[in-house]
C-alpha cells in the first residue's frame, strides 16, 4: 500500500516540477535560442553591409577626380553660392568685354514638397535649390557670346533662362540676362 | 482450537509496483537534473546573447557610421546631380545657330529668348521683301526651327522693311554634342 502512495506522490512531484519549473525554463531557453539566431543573423548582415560599404568606398577612390567636380557644381551653401556667382558674373563680364550695368534681382528657390498620393511609396525629396540671378549688361554681340561660353565652361552648372536685347541705332546694346544655377 | 505455530506470510506486493516506483524515482531525478541542466544552458545562452549584442554594436563602430553617412550623402548628391547634368543645355549653340541662319543683308535689332519655353522672338530690318523672303526660307529649312511665324512686317521711314519672327527652337539645338 505504501509503495502505491510513493508512486502517486512521485507522479504528482514529477508533474509539479515539470509544470512549474522545467516548462517555464524550457520556454525561456527556446526564446533565448531564437534571440541568439536573430542576433547572429543581425551580426552577419551588419558585417556584410559594412564590408560592402568599405568596398564601395574603395572603388569610389578611383573616381575621385570625377567626384571632386560635384562639390563645386552643387555647393552646399546657397547664400555663399549667390555671392560667389555674382562675383563670377562681374569678373566674367569684364573679362569678356561686357559692362555689368545693374543687378536686378536674385532669388533662392527651395524645392517644392512632393505631393504624396495615398498608398504610393514616398518619393525621396531632392534638396537642390535653384538660384536665379537677373542682371543687365552692355556690350557687343561677340562679347555676349564669349560671356555665355565662359558661364558654360565654369565649374558650376549655369543655365541661361532668359536673354533679351535691343539695338538702338549706334548705341551699345543693352542686354538683359537671367541665369540659373544650383546649390544645396 | 488449532494453534498455528508457523507464521503466516504477509500479502505479497506485486513486482510491477516496485518497477513503477523505481521508474518514478528515475523520472523524478531526471526532471530535477533537467531543470538544473536547463538553468545552466540558459545562463550560457544569456552570456552568448550579451556577447553577440556587444559584437553587433562593435560592428557599428563610429568610423563605420561616419563612412556610412559620408557615402549616403555622396549618393544623394550624385542622385541630385545626375539629372541636372543630363538636363544641362549648351546655350551658346544658340549664337552659332543665329550666325549660320542669318541672311547677310538682314540686321536684327531686337532679340527675346526664353530658354524655358525654347521660344525666340527676333525683330529686325532689311532692304527689301526679297531678302526678307530669303530669310524666311532659311529659317524654314533649319531643322531647329519650329512653329515659325512672321509678323509686324512694315516699311520704316527710311524705306527699310521691318519685321518680327517668332518661333520655337528644337531642344536638340542645345545638346552638348551639337
């Protein structure tokens, strides 16, 4: 009879240990195993990602010459770009025989916010600002042509937006120019 | 009354009960051992997880983060720069076009060029209608002239023929290969 009691108590003890001690620990162990697997995957991905980045950076070193042209063409500071552009216009006009008569206006236009339609993925927004300078010069046709060519050959991307002139008899033509460049 | 001098044997316990008891004892010990075994592995796994987390953090070193930021900024700049470069126009081609397509006897007095709309307004004067007609033909033959319109044709006090041309310029004219 006493053996049966021990058997019964033993079964109860096994069930209690299994339910209250072993099972929760087992669950904890399983969850840790999953966390370890995830972290190992994370580590592999991070290592792969940075290895790729390091390889890309090394590859880009070969294109340093080409890449160095981007910064002057697309400078970081729009305010200093305006100042340097006006300075450049003044120098280039006098070098090409034009007379800078008047700086009519300049403006910095920030990029418009993209219109997002529902459900469509968000488009990365360009940070490029347009810098417009409106000015008046006077000089000959060929001086103007050379001046435009100087603008084209500069390290900046300069585009002619508007060009107008009129010749009044023997007077030196007065030329209105509106040019555009870009910055961040 | 019969006196029994040989003691009676006690009730015999079935052998399966003993086997079951031993089995239960083994199972009980195993579960206790299993519990401590699990705790040991949990401790080990916990340490491994901490080491891995530290390794992941170490892999994202400040130098690597700096490299990542630098490359991301360069990539954004290239993405922004590429369309600007592709859309960049060679405005001076416009002057070559004018030089190649102006009649020697035509004198342009006013020019209005809108690069955005690729629209050109040209006012000028010449000696006679024949020259004006030839100038019109020259423009019409040019592959870069579109929507040509001649207007405001009149004779000035000096007897010269005054006129205005309005037309659109083919964007190909401003390609760098031209």
